[in-house]
């Protein structure tokens, strides 16, 4: 869902109990001191990243599609290119799999070594598939293990992109994560203001909103 930045910033200020539009911070006469609005605005994108990264899958909205082209490797495994703005996998499923994958492992995960074994049965299978995020000369990719045959195609492939503010001043936030984003932004602002205890409390509220 697209939220307008002024509305998000207003909710963060309310959360901070400082619902003002242009007050100067730290009671200083320095004209270069950032205003509260400037600090709040600078923390929104990071707060969205935190909330979307920590949220369980069921709180996320439908993502962006990817995986138009499949590149095959050995033993019916393969990979697809990930978009440059890829942040988090929502779902990936090949057409001959019996279940989808919602969480991808990394190349440092001990399970990744199993996917490189020469015995196919020891890798991910159509009954229990495995996906891994890896890097190739072509860019960041999602490797999948494994299919029954190379006739398989991508059935579902969706991801969450890194958030950004669009030209109209809007930012895409999963609706069920919005409260967590507001608390996370308020936590980041509090940390910037040197209020560590308040920042920690708000961070915990953000995490609780994702449960």
C-alpha cells in the first residue's frame, strides 16, 4: 500500500509525543541544526527495511514478480536472475514442486553445501525444495534445487524490493507492517536524539507489532 511521506512522518511525530512541524532540536541556536521533520523523514526508509525484513511472511502483501527466464544447471537444478532492487523473497515455486519455498538460505548456510553434492537425492527435491541466494558474474541470483525435469517452469516468484520514496512523495509499505514501521522510525529518531532508553522501548514495540 502506498503511504504519503507527510502522513507517515505525522504518525511518527505523534508516536514521539512531539507533534510539531518545524521545531529545532537540542535547544540550540545553530541554524544548521536539523529540524525534527528532517530527522524523521530521513529515518522512514530504514524503518521500512527493518519492518519488512523482520516481518513473518503472512504479514507481507503480494510482491513483485521475477524469474521470467530459467537457467539450468546439473541434475535439474537451476537459477533465475534477481532484480537489482531485490530485498526479500516472498515465495518461489517451480511447476513440478509439491510445495513452495518462502525462505531462501545463503551460500554460508551449512545446508548450502548439501546442494553441491553429486547425489541428487541429498539435495533439495521436488518434495522438499531448497532455494539459495547467491552471486554470479551476471548478478545476484536465486538458485533452486531441484526439479523432476527441465520441462518445469516458474509457477510463482515474488519478492519485496528495497523501499524508496517515489516522485509523488509516496512509499510502499505492507499495510499490516505499518504500525511496526512507525515504531521503528520513532526508535531511530530517538537514538539520533540521544534517547537510548526510549529508542530501545520503541524498538521492542516495533517487534511486538509484527507478532
